[in-house]
C-alpha cells in the first residue's frame, strides 16, 4: 500500500521517473523485514501502476482534440479578433472580405487543434505489418469492390502552383525520413496517400457520392456533366483567383494547403473625411474584396441546380434521393454534406459553413506510422514556416474537371485513371467597345507598372547562386536593390 501511494502521489506531483523509483527503493529498504513474496508483489504492483499511468499520458498526447479541448480553446480566444467572425453565415451574396474572415478564423482554429496532436506512439513490430495491410485495404476498399463509383468536381493546380506545393511538402515531411515500403520499420506513408504533383487539385463539389454502378451509369454521368456545364454558363461563373493562406497538418494527420479568395475593391483616398468623396477610378484585387465571393456562390449554385427544381419545372432534381423515390427523402443530400465548406442543410443558416478551400497533399497513417514513437512538433513548425513563406501565392481557376472514379487512386486522388474525365472551361467575360470591337476579359486586374516588384524575384526553394554581387553593383541602372543600400557620395550632393 505504501508503494502504491508513493507511486500515485509522485505521478500527481509531476515527479520524474527516476525520482519516483528512488523513493520506491527507499521504501523497499525500509521494509526488509517483510517476506520475500510480499516484497515482490508490492514492487510489481507499484511498477505496473506507474507504467499504466505513463502509458495513459503517452496515449493522451496522440488523441484527437476532444470537445472539452475545443471549448477551452474557444474560451482562451473569447477576447480575440477571430471570435468576432466565427458566427458569420455564408450565403451566395457574401462578399469576398466577409467570407475570408470566416475562412481564416476557421483555419486558425483548425491549426491550433492540430498542434494538440504532436505525438504518434510506435507500434510493436509483430503488429506493424498487419496494421499496415489493414490500412492499405481501407484505402482501396472501393476499388477492391469494383462495383462502386463517385463523381467529383475539381480545379487542377497550374504548373507553378503544384511545383511550389510539392517542394513545400518535401521540406515539411523531410524530417520523417518516410518510405512507401510496407515492410519498413521507420515512418511509412503509402504511395496512394502521397498525391502526385500532377494530380494536385482544389475540390469544388461532390455531386454524387459512392454508389453502386448499375445499368445506365454512363448516361447518368453525362447528364451530371451537362448539368454542371449549364450551371457555369447560365449563372455566369467567370474565372476567379484564389490565394494561399497557410499549410497545416490537419488533425495531425492530413497535410493540406488552405486557400482564400481575392476580389476587386475600389481604392479610396484618405485625404477627405468623407469616404464617398475620396473614391478613385483605381481598382485593386485582394482578400478584402467587395465583390461577391466566387467560391461560395459557385458551390451554392451547383448544389441548388442539383437538388432543386427550376420555377418552370424544366430542370428536375438530379440526386440519388430523387431517383430512388419518396422513401429516401428523409436522408440528407450527399452533395450538400460532402461538398467542402458548405452548411449541413440547404437553406439553413449555420455557422458550420466556413467556406473551406483546400488542396490535399498527403495523409499520414497514424495507426501504423512507425515502430518507434514519432514527434510531430517539428512538422508543425515547418508548416508554419512554409505558410509564412508561401502566403499570398495565387492561382487562377478558369476551368473545372468533372471526374468519375472507382477508387483506383485511393481515397484522396480521383484523378488517377478515372472512368470518366471531362474538362469544362469557365465562361469568359466579353467587353464591347464603342467601335463594336469585342474583347475578352478574364476578370484579372493588371498590376500597374509602377507597382511591380523591383528586379527579379527568385524562387526560394530552387534558389541558386548564379549571379555575383559585384556584377549587380557594376550595373548602370539605379533600380537594382543593391543601389538602395549604397552609402551616398559627394557626387550625390
């Protein structure tokens, strides 16, 4: 009893393992008059309790954030800026500035919750292979059935964006020294969980979740693609830009790049106290845009065109529920439930709609990551550094890829060998001049020449020493950055 009491009190007081064991040894010496079996039983009982407590603490660091943890985070940030934006409700008329406030507050909270998971316990080697095999079977569970498919709408990343994200992913996951070999004792990441650079994309909507492939499936797929094409054209969804917000290890498991939208706003002069009097003819595109948020509007219009009927009854709902009959109407539409960043039910105001825009980069199999304990603190730090470096990178979304897949690429890559693949371009805005000339306008604001960055901007990830400092200093142009730090001489006065 004395041994057990000492063990529990040492754990509660936060003593180190060596300190508790030293106390146990002292008690053991004081009770030498005990019989040998009693001493063995007492020491074994205390050691087992101590080991159980340490294991419980170890497991607690590897759990997902619980509800009480989330409440404590919100309580800590009750007097903060982001607390003002958590209740914003997104609808098709929400502006870019309003939607981004809701997005960024949600991204920040997700990042804080991710940091709660900083430790992945190792798995015994005799169990490791079996768990990894179960993980592989789970990843390819739909592909192994060979009788189900799902349809999704994505926007592919351009060449520069995927190169930047791929380089950032390599640097972030570098400390893990991971391998795709299922028999490795180190960190294991399945090849299917590492999205290839050429398949990186932004998920727009999921109009049809996993269902059994039946007769007429090809005709249904073409009808869904035609519905998407009509939505883009009739609702005037022109090309728009998105901007990289941050990269996080979501839930300590999924490495994602999170985006925000940018929109146009009219510049205002601060010379006059009246804002209306200071309006100029110059426009700028940034995260505080005054125009309607294009991603929120696009997703809401896609959902509405699939689950509702047009006023003239020419457009019928195109969902699994409506095809199966009235007995399925109590179920929630999967297009509304699975599309990222939307509210649970169409037409209901819900703060859970955060306008989430993401690109999945990698998934970590936490249940069978390694035979040894893995600390994720360095991964979280590298995510913050990559976010600080790449924040503000923009990408133009001007075409959409409609895919139907059977899961051959795993759970996160619908672009791998789809059974249906069609790219649909967004409608282009046209301007008619006074002479009748028609020109295309993609809605991208051109940066004035005087506002451009001085000199070439080098890629920090592939930076090479190709120029000598003396070469820059010998240039005759005074626009080089080195000239700005050169001390003045007599000729300048």
